[in-house]
DNA sequence: TTGAAAGCGGTACCAT
DNA sequence: ATGGTACCGCTTTCAA
C-alpha cells in the first residue's frame, strides 16, 4: 500500500508534483515525470479510494438518471434499488438528478439529453434505440461525460458501458424451458411489447432458435401489446379466439403479462394453456400461484440498478474505471417455489 | 450532509467532544452530551464513510477467513470471489488472514478459532455445526470480535450474521422442478454428502415436503456419499443395482454429483434416469450438455463470498453495522441454456 | 516548473 | 471533562 507521499519521498519531489504526473496535469519536467512513473509502476501504486472519495466531495459529483419507464413494474424495482444506492452514496457527496418519464418518445429523450445541467458528469440512461439518441450520446461522451446504458443497450454508440441482461439468451432459455415442461405438440402464441424495442426483438429471435429443431413446436401468432395490460388483454383475446389450437403462450412483454393471462382465463382455456413469462411482478406471481404461469424468467431488476449505481460511484467518487464494458446478468428461471421476494432484496 | 465539525460549531464544543459522545467514549458532561445527541439527531447526522475509512487505516483492521473446504469445487468459487474482494479492499488497508483447510474436523476448527491472532477483529467462518464451535464463537463475540457465518449456519450461536442460501427451500425447489419436468411415476434415489451436515439434512427435508402430496412419487433410497466422487460412484452404483426401478436421482451432494452420474452411465441407465443436481461445477455442466442432468440449483457461490467480504468491510472500515442478520440468496434454477459462467462473474 | 499548505471527515492522543 | 492538534491519502490552489 504505497502512497503518493511515499513516491514523492522516494523521488525527492513534492506530493504536488507526483499528483500532476499521475493525473496528467502537465507542467512537470520530462525526466522527473519518467522517474515518478517508473517508481509508481514498480511499487504497484494504486490510489486509496477513501482519500479520493474525501477529496471528491468538493467537486459535487453528479449523475443524471434518465429512464422512460414510469409505472412499469419491472423498472420500479430497478429504480427502487437505485434510490437505495443513492441514499448510501449520498454520504460521500454523490448527487443524483432523476429524470423519470412515462413517454417512450425519441423527441423527449433527446431533449432530456440535450438539456442536461452542465454539472452532470455521468448519465445512467435507459436508451431508446434510435440514431438520434446515439448522436446525443456521442456529444456527451465527447464532452467527457460518462454514459452508462441500463437494461437496454443502443447499437453502435459511444457509451462507456452497459448493464442488463442478454435478451437473446432470455428467449432461448424460455423456449427451452417451455419444451422441457411440455413434451407434446406445442402450438405457441406469443405476446411481447413491441418489435421496435431491441430487447423484445432479440427475445423473440432467441425463442425462435430454441424451437427451430423441434418439429412438434410451432408459432401460430405474435402479438404486440405495447406493454399495456388493457391492450394486451384485448389483443390476446383476439389471438386466442382466432387460433383456438394454441396450447402455449410465451409472454415476453414487460407490461402485458397480466392482461394476457386474463385473456386466457376469459377464454376458459386456463387448464390447457401453459404460460412462460418474464419477471416477477405481483400479478405474475399471482398467476403462478394459480397455476396458469408455469415459470418465469427473472432478470435481476434490483441488481441491475445496484450495479449501475455502483459503477458510477466507483468512477466519479473513487476514480476507478469500470472493469467491464458489458455487465450481463444471468437470466434465471423461477417457479413458484423459488420466487422468494425477500432474498432478491440483497 | 452534516459533519462532526459542524455539530461541534453548533454546540459550541470541540470536535473531540462530539466524537466522544457519538462513539460512547465517555468523559463528557451529561448536559453537553444530551445537547450533542439532540443536534446530531435533528440534523440527521451520519458519519462519512470515506473519513472513517481513512482514519481506520491506522488500526490495521484484520479479518480471518476460516473454511474447511479446500478443493471442493463449489467453495473454490466462493473463495475466488473473496480473493477478488480482498484485492479491492486491500487499498483501504483491510488485512485478510486465510485459514483454508481440508479437514471437516471439529477439533481443527476449534483450534483455529482458539488460536486466532489477537489483532483479528472479525471472522468469516464456515462453521461445523457442533456445540464446541458455538462455545468458541461465544468467546470471540464476548471479546468484541465480529463473527459472520458463511454458506452454512450454526444453530443457537452468537454470530453477528449469516450469508448463504435457504437449504430447505433448495430442496423444495429441486423437488418441485423434478415433478414438473417428469409427470409420471417417480421412483427416486437420493445422494447427498452427509446428514451430519445441517444444510444437506435441510435440503432433504425440503425435498420430502415437495413430494409429500404426490402419490406418484416416492423415495426408494438415500445415499450418503461424504462429498467424495469415488465413494459416491461406488455407493450410487450399489443403490442403482439394488433398486433397478429408480428412474430419478436427486443429487444433493456438494462433491459427489459426478460420481453419481458416472454410476448411472455404468449401469446403462442414462436414457431413463432423470437427474436434478446442485451447483454448476464443470463436471455438472458436462453432464447437463450430455442430457443426463436435467437441471441444477445454482446457489450464487461468488455472490456469497462477495457479500460476506462486503459486510466485513463495511463494518471494519466504514463502521457500518450490517443491515440484516440473515442474508439469504435465492436458489436459482439453471438448465443448460442459462448456465452462463461469464455472467456469474459479476 | 515546482513546492508548500489547506482542506475533505473522522479518530486518537496529549495537554490542560 | 475538554480542547487542540496531528494524521489518514488525495486534490487544489497559491506562491515562488
């Protein structure tokens, strides 16, 4: 555990000079610089995060959280974990600006990114997958802002890192599980939020791959429910009536699972349709207890929020670069026996 | 974000006095004490962890890790995560003393606990469930040492907290899953490490409960394999030969799963026996790819190690009491599609 | 180009 | 019983 002071002593210079070299602030004679760098490397210097954190207070490090997800159950859990992290990081002087909106609207998100307070040095963003958002991200990163995408990524952007799940794998896992649980002919109906949402499209692709080699399984219809329970209810009702031979439902939506289940019940098909869903909203758990949903894919919502905040904290307060660009959480399988809401609080 | 200095100014005393009050070091006149406590409460004072961490360096906070688990695959992952945490906490001056042994021996563990360096202020312990260990823990906690039990708990002890899984629920989940995946008559063989290990006994109890209401399912034999692959191979071979009607295997052992699978293969029963296992050792994954193991229960080994170290760090370095006494991780279900070793590194 | 010093929040020790 | 001060490691500012 070598410190800046020790390096300074070893090199016969002052702490200020060492600091200037290690943080590339210039104004140091080249030979001193080389010596300092050499010693620092040899001694395996790594700054003490506590010292950094204490000094960082004066800079009022600020992160903006931008999420177009107000009221969607899954994201409420993500947000809750982030708020909890905020409280503990508050003691270090980390400031959080919340921009939580309901609209999944490119225009709105562009404006949010464009109008950021200039004290903001980091952004946690659930991005809309659109070229214009990519341009705004580029502008921010060029200005030195640390941008982290959460839950959904955006293609070809300059963001520093991503925290979320592998959606393709989520679909693949759900599909494999559906077939393991139902070893008979499968006539599948699918409901998902929107194919415009990158993650949902990837889920569908993963699911398709999982049934590709199974001659007994086929997809009869795909419904887009816009993550809206009421719309989901209506559209799934229509789908089930149009395809009475459906005996399995892949509910890959973020906000339309309950509506889809209610549609199954309304049709009187509760006993002969198997449902695989995503996430563990209270209504989803209710439908699992009832036996309608066989299993659900858990995506660690709280952990997603927690990891995102921690990466920002480490970067802004402790001056630590993120270890990985892609922080992918595992898609877990939950049945009613291992839903365990309390354990997920960790 | 009020500080000690600000409280001191508000109360017209020095920082030292405030510090004495807030940390119960005595030697403060009662009226001043009351005033300081009142102001601290009103201003919602909470110490800055960075300041604490910086000051804690001088005390050389030291934790001892005692685990009788050398060479058991599952615990290697726990240890690996702890070593990684050690590296990052090292920068704060946290010292870790490792006591990793192979013997699951009460005598050895008692001696390890009795002979701890007196600079050790915290212990992470994978305890043997024996009265004598409880007595040693009591002695340590009385002396002010923070004791955390990891992966297995010990009954009626004075340890500060536990990090691990709910074994009963693990058995329950495994049992429910086995029945969901195999909707026919189930003649079940069970292999587990030892009924002397609290967790394994609890797993079995959970499993029994899961099949209690299923007239089609019954347990034909329970084998204790001592978490040893070779012994497991031999004993499972004997079990399978004695009970040729076994068509499902509950492999609840920590170190005998591969041996049990090999026994199934040797018997030529690979096609007609379904196996549910625990953890994701390389050999277990191999048997999943092969189709012999249908699913496995994942117990977050890395996360267990990580959380244990973090609780110790927060306590010793940041002076933060643990939030919860029981830190239970969820039993996750993994099939070959969502094994994803890389994601679990987070 | 460089050094010296103050300050971030908390703790510990010495002097009174 | 209380205040003052030095120190933990790092950053920043000011003076030279």
